C-alpha cells in the first residue's frame, strides 16, 4: 500500500512539473531519480514534450530573434539538443 502511494505521489509531481514547464533536472531532483528514469516515467504517463514544445521551452541562454527560427528548425527537424543548436548558431560556448 505504501509503495502505491509513493507511485501516485511521483506521478503527480511529474505531471505537475511538465504542466508548469519546469526543467527536467528540477523534476528529477524532486522525486529523487535520474533524468533517464524521469523520461521513461513521463513517457509512460503520456506527458512528454513534443519537439516543438521543447524548442519553445525557455533555456539558460538567450537566442536573438533573427536566429530563433533557425534554432527551432534545428531542434525540430534536426533532432539536436538545445545546447548543440546554440553552438551551431554561435550563441553558446
């Protein structure tokens, strides 16, 4: 019974974090698991971010408006990570 409560609480934290666009590292820290485990749990719950949502998610760096469309294209079609896209466009080192 106790394990089920923990599972339900974990699911609520994951769903709440995804709905509020919290960084995945913060969500993983709250529930005490790795990022990989969080992604698997979120996938099973059906609340993962689409590539478009991931491209629009605010990051630790600022992307100028004139390069924002290129950034989104790299994130969505190229399946690059956000930092890789910023490095390709020359705005993160």
